C-alpha cells in the first residue's frame, strides 16, 4: 500500500498520470454467481417468455434484423436486473444465459440498456 502511495506522489510531482486497476487481482467467483446476460441470437425463437416472466420488467422485446429476416429479441436493462435467473430457466432453447461477467461501468444508465446484438 505504501509503495503505491509513494509512486502516486512521485508521478504527481512529475506531472505524470499514475493509475492502477483496483482491485489488483480479480476475486474468484463461485459457480453459482450470476452476472451479465448473454444471448445466442442464432437459437432464439422469439417466444418472449423471458420478457413475460421477468419480475422487474427488465427485458423488453425489440425488432432485430438477422440473416433470416426480422425477429423479435430481448433488450435487457441491466440497471434493473435482479439476476434471479428466471429468464434463463424459462427460455425453451436455452439461448439466454447468465455469465460471470460483473463489469458494469457506465457514465449514463442508458449505457446499461443492452441491445440483443450486444448480448453475445
């Protein structure tokens, strides 16, 4: 800790930037951890079951143009997600899954609104 503080003070005195990633080491997550949603667009059948079951109305269905034509797919508002995994359980083709990703940096909450193309 003291070494980092010393380096920061020296960098500031010289007019340089000094930043470190915090925490320096990522924690290992348990197998039961629920993070950001992932969508396999090729297997999504546009059933809207995920949007219907979502208790917080986090998922809404939007039109997406795919190579097979226009489909309706989930748009996820991660700022409201409870990570309850009901959407994952109810998905018939199992194309919607929870990952172990926990990076949610955003300057504006609209950045946490994730389109289907960005869920892959």
